[in-house]
C-alpha cells in the first residue's frame, strides 16, 4: 500500500509525498513551495519522478519549477488538459471525465492512477485517485474543491459544477480517504455548526479537534460537510455565499 506523507507548506497548505514501501521513486501532489518538499525527499532518501497538480493556483504549483530543476533525472508534471500553459513545466495533459473517475496512463507508487475533472473552484480542477485491489479507489487528492467540512470558493466555476463535483467526490465507499489542500477544518466546522446546529456529528468532529485533520473520509464528509450535504444547487450556492461572509 502506498505511503502518503502530508507536508505542511506556506501558511496552511498541504503538499503530499507518495511512495511505495522499500522504493526510492516518489511523486508529490501540489508542491506550493519547494523547500519543505525537498527536505522531506532528502530525509527519506527518495528521488522525485513526478508531480501531480490539482489546479493551477500559485499556492499549489509554486514549487514545481524549482523541484523539477533540482531533480537528478526527468520529472513528469501532470494536470488537467484545461490547465495547459497555467501549470509550470506541465508534460502530461489529462483529459479526465467530468465527475467520473477515469483511468490514466500514470502509475504512482506501483498502483494505477485515476483522475476526475472536478470543476467549481477552477475550470481545470482535477482529483487524483490511488487504487487498491480490484481498481477500487482508496485515496483521493481533492485540492481546493473539497476541504475538511468545507469546499473552495467559486473562482472560475458555477454552483452547479461545484455541487456535482462534491457529490462525485463523496460517492464512493465511506472509508475512502480524502486528502485536501488547506487546513481550514476548524473554521469550516464553526460554519457547519451555524448551518446545522442540531448536527451531533459536526459537534463531535469539532470537539475532536487536532492541528492536522487531513485526511478526512467520504463518510465523515457526508455527515459533517454542509456543502456535501446541500440538497440542491441553490442550497449550495446560498451556503457558499454565506460562508464567504462568515
């Protein structure tokens, strides 16, 4: 089973280092800055062979160019085809289906990688999924589309797109792990409590706390995420507008 290591970056970002036990090749998701990722690679004796970007924002790809330049060998950089010219050093342009996990040609830590187009936060947002036996997803990297108990702002997409993306990300088995882009969970849970004051699962999650809340799970988001729990596009749009002012 692949090893996934969250790497805190910038103020509240996460990059993720992925490698197989006993192997030295590593892939990183969303390196917003190079130094923390380089330090994690060196500490574990790993060599960077690939970079997965969930979207083009600088706080997710700011370290890509420096990491590629410092690598001892070739490094592929994958993002959605819609982010062509917006992700530095991009070499793999994935045509992932919207709201549907799609096979890719990439293998990460010895397992096939799936991808899903999840517009809403940006037009080219993409989720990356590691698979287990039978090709069932075990881990999904959601970028800024889904956070712990929250979702991203609608910079380039519509409420309908975000609603569809969140439902698609949480459609799988309850134990699928979701690795998100920012540590916003405490703030998101305060908003969730305001939206659903009688939701005991929200209260319990807030009381559990923790400085690092990644990963979450599909089941936990179904229980506590007010945007996943929105019953319609209009309800999601209203909640997103309220959260922007919260």
